[in-house]
């Protein structure tokens, strides 16, 4: 029987100022100087919008952390959470549940072919952690090659595999981790100074050279479309070549689709864009999280091939969590995937994405601070540069570590005054709205960006 005790709403006991003050006093703000943290008190969210305590409504142009793909308050996902809570909130992962079996069968339908066994976690970080451990146990080798402009998570191993400078304060990482970095694939500003297509994907040759000269390489981990570090999209030949290199060298290929999965790029998964005429690219493991539940509950998954799975039939699988395959995280994933299918959101991401892309390209023509816009589906970056020749960023990661407010952050703050939120990172924006976004909402958000970019244009002009 449900308790009849009234639950006093917190809002009756704390003012908004007190909520913000308590948050700052008792909690950590991530990836920042704590004194620079001034969190917005958010009280409600629906569709593509959320509302702060002062009643201001914001259009969310980056789906929070590029994760609320279905938008807020999807009734089917909410119902799945409620029903699971009322039926079986938790059992340990050693037991079978209908929810886990059902979600696993559904994953077989939507994941790239060949990925047939799943380990469920409660974050993308842990899903990568599982992939790294599985790669080591399965191959008996140690090293993992990632790329510089990448993010793979925040635990000691996953931050160790992260190429971007969020790794710096944690160096040298956990002892014996064995993570190495290849240059990122960035045809706008190639780190090894080649030009596509004349380069013949020299970046893939570079990576092979590393494998050849390192020995003991268990796996290569890549974000098929790099997320936070600027929606970097490799050219068509890259993935087929990388797959071939990994096969020839006996190295596993791990696709980190934590951000790029679930329709974000206009395919179910970003790897689905490559090798279409040869049956698709088949990663040995695919790691995902975020959009799998639209972030309503924390869920990650590491999907492996049947071949990898079979190895553990006779070898000890040395991995597990209390919250692994937690029923409360799995039931909403089933509902979220069904909603994606019902609303045909992968096709919608493609259609709305090309509309958004046209508008962003038009912005580039008007704003000298924009070096490049690039994207796939509803996943776009707008990269700001000091000048089009050097393509130098407006700020560096060192500025961030030094606590300096980046120009992109000033632009984002201006956009917020106009009722739009956007993710700003170093010298670019990551635009990744909920896949349910309407054209008028795209118009409104791009207008806000257009009106706010003056700050960056003036900065660039001031450099002379
Ligand atoms: N990999 C990628 C590509 C990501 O974008 C993220 C999160 N931004 C992670 C891993 C880590 O996921 P989580 O924050 O859920 O641990």
C-alpha cells in the first residue's frame, strides 16, 4: 500500500537562490574552475525546451549534452520507467529479466550487423571501460590507439584514452594503461598537413605505421564522427581502409558511438554511413549511451561480435557492476527505440539536418569569424577561426585551463539571452538539437546564432 504521507515539494522550503547556493556549496561543477560555476536553476522541460526558475524558456539547440534525442517528456518513455518501477525496480545482473532479453533482441535490429552480445553499463565512460577490458582479455595484448581530438570518458582508463586536453590534469594516468594517440582525421585542418583527396588518407597510413612499430596493440578506438571535439567527419575511404588495416594487423576496431549513435547523424549509427557498397563497416565492438534512452535514465552498452563473445565461453569474464543491466535503465531504452522507429527519427534527422545545414552554410557567408561549418544529419559544428588562412582557433584549451572565458562561450551567453542554448567548446559550437525539432525552431535558433556572432566577428576584426 502506498504511503499517504504528503511529500512536501522542495520548492516550498527553498528559494531558487538557495538552490543555486546549495548546489555550488555542496557539489562539483564539471570541467571547470569551481568559482566560475554559476548553475542555472532548471525546473521543467518539454519537447525541445526547458524552463528556468524565473520562468524563462530556452530552446535547446544541443539536446543538453547531445543526448535528449527524443526531446523532453516523451510519454512512452516516462510510462516505461513508471511500469518498470512498479514491477521490478532492481535485481542483480546474474538473473535473467524480460526487459534485458527484450532490449537485446531490439538492439540486434538496429545495431550494425555482426554485433550480437551486449554488456550494459550506466554511462558511456563505463561502456568504453568494458570495451578496453574486453579487448585486452580477448587479444592478450595491452595497447589501445585512440586519436587526439577525441573524448572517450572520465574514469582513469577512459580519460587515459581521451585525446583531448581534458586528459592533461590526470597525466600520467593509471600505471601501464598503454594508450597511444594517432592524429585526428580533420580534412579542414589536417594535423599532418595533407590535403584531401590527394592525401590518399595518409592519416590511415600513419595509424598503421603506429600499429606496426608499437607491437602489442589490442585495439583502435575511434568516434566514427567525432563529437565534442568538433563533428569531424572522415572521408568516404577512411573507414573501409581502417577496417582493412585492423583486420590485416590483427587489431580490434572499437567504434565509440556514445554521441554519434541513435539517429544523430541521419543513420542509426554513424558507422552506417561508410562502406555501404561492401556490406557496411563492421566494428568488433560498438560502444554507445546517451540517445539510447534519450538520457531519461543512465544507460550505456558495449556491443561485441559473436566471435569475441565465444572466447569468453571458456575464459573468465573479469568484469561487472552492481548496476549492470539495471532494469530501470533497460525498460526506457526499449520504449525510446520504439519511439525512434514510430516517429521515423532517423529519416527525420536526415531531412531536418539538410535544412539546418543550408542555414548554417548561409551564416558562414555572412560571418568572417566562421572558418567552417560541417555536419551530418542533425549533428553540426560551426568552427570559429582568427583568419581563414591560418585557421587558428579563437581560443585554446590552455585558455580554458587558465580559467579564461572563450569567445565561443561569450557568444553562447548572448544566445541564451535570446532564449537558445548551445554547446560551446574551445573555438566551435556543437549543434545537435532533439531529433523532433521543427523547421521554425531551427529558424529561431539559427537567427539567435546569427545575431550573437557579432561578438566573434568583432573579436576577429580587432586582431587586425
Ligand atoms: N564517448 C563519447 C564519444 C562521448 O561523447 C562521451 C560523453 N560526452 C563519452 C564517451 C562518455 O560518456 P558518459 O559521459 O556517459 O560517461
